[in-house]
C-alpha cells in the first residue's frame, strides 16, 4: 500500500514518513523544490517537488496512493507576504483535499494544531471540545489554521473520510528549523542566561506525534479531532531541564510583561523594516503565552491507543541531535550533552 505525505520533509512530516516505512507502507512525499531534505536522507521514498497550490503536482504525488496525510503548512511569526500563509494553509488544504476526493483516496488525516483549541486561560486545560480562543491575539497563523480546520470539517461533512490530528508542541530529534520549542532548548544552553516567557504549554515527542497520525489513520473516526500531546510544562521548567542535562548552572529569568511586549514590537518592526526575516518574538506570541497552551490530550490515548515517551527522553534526544548538527555553541554544554547522549538519564531529571 502507498500513502502520500504533504510536508513530508518537515519536522513532523519526516518522522511520519519513517513511521510509515517501518510499517511497510510505500510513501510519496510532496515537497517544495527548495525544501531542506536532510531528514529524508537515505530513506526509500518517492519525492515529488511541487506546491499544495498546484493541482497537477498534487495529482502526481497521489498517483497510486490509497491514503493521504496532509501536513504541509506555513508556520511563521511574520512574512514579507503574509497572505502567502493564508493561500498555503487554507487554499492549499482545500486544493489537496478536493484533488484527493476526485481521485478516490480512501482516507485522509489532516494535521491541524493546538492553536484551534488552546488558549483557554491560565490553569485551564484545552480539549477537542474547547472553543477557538486565539482570535484576539493577533496571530495570523492561528487564524489561517482556524479557517483551514473549518474548511476540512465542511469537506468531511460532505462525505469525505477525514480524521483530524492536532499536535501540541513537538520536540525531539530532527528539528532543523528549529521550532519555538527547539529554540527554547538551544537558547537555554547557548545564551549567558536562560530567558523564558511565563506560560504553560503542552508538549510531546515528535516521534509520538508521527505515531498519532498513523493511529488516526488506522482508528480515527471520520470528522473527529484528536489532540496529540501529553506533558503540560512551563518554559522555565523546560529550560531548567535542558540546563541540568547539559550540566550547566545559569540563571533562568522571566522578563517582566512590559519588556516582553516591547521586545515583541521591536522584533517585529526590525523584521518589517530591516531584516525582512521572521522575528524571534511578536506581540501575538506574548498574548498567546499569557493565555497558555495547556491541554488534556487523553482522547488520543483512549480512542487511538497513543502511548507517549517521557518528556526527559525527548529533551535529551533533541539536545543530542542539536549538538551533533551544530545548533549548540556552548563548549561545555556541548561536551556534556554528547557525553550523556547514550547514557541513562541523570537522576535529577
């Protein structure tokens, strides 16, 4: 059997490709021509360059497939052309699903986001029944994922067999971006002090996110959403865990609220006017942090049978991968991480 994965070169997508290959599934990957293919190196997959907005490319990638995993999306805090995010995340999703429906694909798993359910407020856990709560944060990414999610539900109600997987914060090996979670780990090691926003987010190993997508294909109900996550943890605690694993002692500091907003506005302005590159922080991300992205992800455990690694294992494996691929620049931290990479976890983790 063959499955097609859009976004298969990405952090989650490449781990999904590996999970499928381990099950004996043949895989086609639709990827942008300029994508970094480091995580697919050496894998026996059919690579199809093209955009999700190009129906002919989608058709080529779907040739001979019975299943579809649609993960391709743009996640960015800022882009020179912000509307590109809407076109890819919304129009691209609709194009891929309608093309798959026309070709008779048996089942589709669509990758949504914790952004659809998170942000319920400090001390509150989001579930798959929670209302969308990030609309007042100014996050354009969240808005585009909400539009795409709604479009997917409309297509599912028309009779297409679609199950929705909604990952929380992924972490683990292969985070070449890196993601915001990965940046929190590397900056905790590399910077003189570990800076963090006072927020709690749900996190999960990227390999378990991939497994959750496969289980959603195998067991997920049509039109039903499944949050893929497990560990609710603050970024301060995450930074402290990274420092312990790296054998480092340094301050873990939470900047005051006014300074966080000032930094967000300044970083966004610098991107717009000077760098033309995505900033490290925007006011929208500060507002999301204040709401929190904690979640109760037990539905995937009950209905799909998803089992999740301990967070300590995920942090260790992520740091080892970052160290081996040039993301860790702190000499002592780098040495300690590589020395402990194949050893049992420290007792205090």
